[in-house]
């Protein structure tokens, strides 16, 4: 199921869009705090964003630019400001399309479906894992913690990916070492422990404490 994030401060338009898009089998969330759009985006991990241009606090161009720093998720601008300058600005900030208000909901849906097909069906499904403010995007191996982008080594990324895919379940050390061997990185238990400790430290420095739990004699757990 695709997740759609709507950033529109006109409540009637936002709810109309939400109701219509949900009929097509998508999950939809509307922005609630227009001063924290990036944080909401990170927590929800949508597959596509519908972005108004004129918003409280910061405009849609600003938020599109912030999203582009951490994600390649498609952003479709929806605005009544249809002059060429706004359209050019939207594209320059990383927008994927610009739809002028008032618009036909069927046309909007068709455009969204076309973008989703191009982005995910043909390009391979992008997996975005999210838990407790941690957002791991497999498309570019990027990690976002409370809005802060962290750099991971290849081993750290593989460990976190394995643990987050098994969220709530203990992953044995043997399983983690096998995942690392798949990337041509032969490791023993000591090397694994060092990598987990380094990953924990990075998460803690970003304000995420106790994200990875050690289960003595069993392995590791994300909870």
C-alpha cells in the first residue's frame, strides 16, 4: 500500500484529497504541524508528497528543499499560483510535477499513479523503514534520526537494515554475520560487537537512546 503525505493548510482541500486518494487504496496522512513538516515526513515515510506552495511558517519550496536533502521521494506541487516563475521554482527545488488549483481529482490521481509507477514499479520498490524517529531508506542507504542525516559504513547499514526488518524480534549474531558476509565483509563476533557499538553511539549522539538492545547469549533486538 502506497503512503501519501499531503501538505495543504486548507483543511477542506486536504480532507477532500485524503478522502479521494484513500478510495484508490492508498494510506493518507495530512500535515498537522506546519512548522515541523520534515519531522512528520520522516516519521510517516511516504511514497509520494502532495505539497502546497503557500503555507504557514515556511513555503512549500522550502520544505521540498529540506525533503530533498534526505530523500528522493516524489513531490508534486499543488497551487493556485500558476505563473511560470512558481512552476520553474518548483522544478528547481526538486519537484516532480506541478498541478494548478482548481484541479480535477481524477486528473490528479492519474498523475500520481503515473509517478508512483515510474518511481517504484519500474525502478524497483524502495523500502523505507521507520521506528522511533529513525528513518532508513534502502534506495540510497541513508539514515535520518530526528531530522539529522547520519553517515553509516557498509557494515553499520547492513546491521541496522537487518535489525529494523526484524523489529521486535531477536536477531542472532550468526544471522547478522551471515548478512555481512553477503557483502564480502568477513567478520567475527568481536568485529560485529565493535560495529554494533559504533552504530549505537551514532544513534545516541542523535538523541536515540536504547534503540538496539543486547540479548545476552542470543543476539540483538530493535524495540
